């Protein structure tokens, strides 16, 4: 979900848990609250709702990060390279 949001140029706010930390770069593409810290999560949501400049900058950075690290063509090419090495 976080990757899809970033692909659309939207910053993400979530708990710092599991695979989310791989998808969101804290303070750059979104904001990550400590696990179960609902007060911090709410604060981060408020921050992005009230700061258009920051929200737009994070959204743009998220889109750029998606294009760089999660491009399907690049990912498939890298996977194919792994398969070729294993099969050799």
C-alpha cells in the first residue's frame, strides 16, 4: 500500500513496523511513528495535513524513490540476472 501511494506521489504516514520501513524513508518520503505510538502517528498526520510544502516535497521524493528502486522493468531484469547466474 505504501509503495502504491508513493507511486502516485503521496507521502505516507505509518508505524515503523515490518516491511513498512523498507518502503518509507522517514522524514524524506513519509513519516514513521514508533510501533503502537498512536499519539505520534496522529501528530505526523496533522503535520502533513497542515504543511502543504512538506507534503508535496515528500510526495515528490516518494515518487522519485519508487522510480529508482521499485521500477518493474529494472526489478524484473535484476531477477532474470539472478536466475541466469543460478542456472549457469
